[in-house]
């Protein structure tokens, strides 16, 4: 009996010393036990579409991990610029940016004008944002801003490492779509229970993204202030490519 009690005490001490499993991102197996997914594996509901996007070449290599983390503003800037390069058939983000800006207009409708390399310009001292400290972050953040896809928090603050909300994502996706000639006005307004919580500036974009089935709600709500993860960003960009009428897949992207 003493041996049995000693053994049980030893097991209890061993178990108490194990780290607790993280509940975030967990699923349940058939026995009801928590199964914690590692950060570099997409959620089961997102896996197939994430894999498809990677195979197509739509996902930057450095963002192919930590799928359930909220995506930051500068990460989404990179993902959107890379997506645009993909839509226009460029294998290099920097080559796309330099080519596009050489023949296009900025967020205010003014021609960018000639430059040796607009990508190098954006990575350098271009613009007024004081919190884009890494050259590559400046490149993606300034490009997304200059194209009118992402706004600054102020005239000098980009706020690169903060997450974005779902309504912000809808607005950015719509602006991204408009870059390569896409337009869409929803035929009906969203019917989800919390649509009244969507900000006025995001409402048309949310309606459009829902009608195009680029974004979806859950449990009858859109959750406009909810966070937006890396895997959700990949899925919505893939659906923008597959579901929206103007797309490289439909061979109707305007030539540069």
C-alpha cells in the first residue's frame, strides 16, 4: 500500500510539472481531448485554401507561419502588394511596384512620375511616416499607402505592428480590387445581426465583400471589430482572386 501511494504521489508531481496546453486555436478529437495545433499549421477549416494560395504563389514566404495570429498592418501591406504583383503576373514585388507606379497615379489621382526604382524610393526616405524603421517595412507600408489601400493612423504614424479589424480588412480588400480595375456595388445590404455596428466608411465595402463571398460571417454576425488573422487574410485574398469578376484567372487584368 505504501508503494502504491508513493507511486501515485510521484505521478502527480510529474503531471503538475508539465506545461499547460494552450487553449487558443485548439480543436477537439473524438474523445473530447484538446488538440493544440502548432503555430505553423493552418486551422483545419482553412487548410485547403491556404495550401491552394501557397501553391499559386500568392503568399509571401516569410508569412507562411503563425497562421492564427492576428495579422498586423504592415504584414497585410506586404500580403496585398504581393497579391497585386501576382495578379499582374510579376514574380518580384519590387519589379511590380516600380513598373506599376511608373505608369499609374497615386492615392490622390496624381501621376507618380519617373523614378529609377519606385520600390527603392518607397524603401528610402519617401513619405512622412516616422514609425516605419525597417527598409522593407517602409517599402510595403509606403507602397500600400501610396496606392490608397491602407491609410495612416495620422499624417506621420503608420502604426505597422497593430492588428487590423474585419471592417478595416473589408475596406482594404475593396481598395485592392479597385487597383486592377475591379468594381462592385452590392445589390442588397448585409442582413447579419450586427451590420448596424459597421462603420459608415466601411459599410459599402463590407456589403460588397459579403456578396462576392470574399468574407463571411459566423453565427449570424459579421463581427466588424473582430481581429483578422493571417489565415483569414490569405483566404479572403484567394477568394478575391477566384470569386471576383476581374482577376488574373479570368484573364481580364488590364495591361501595365
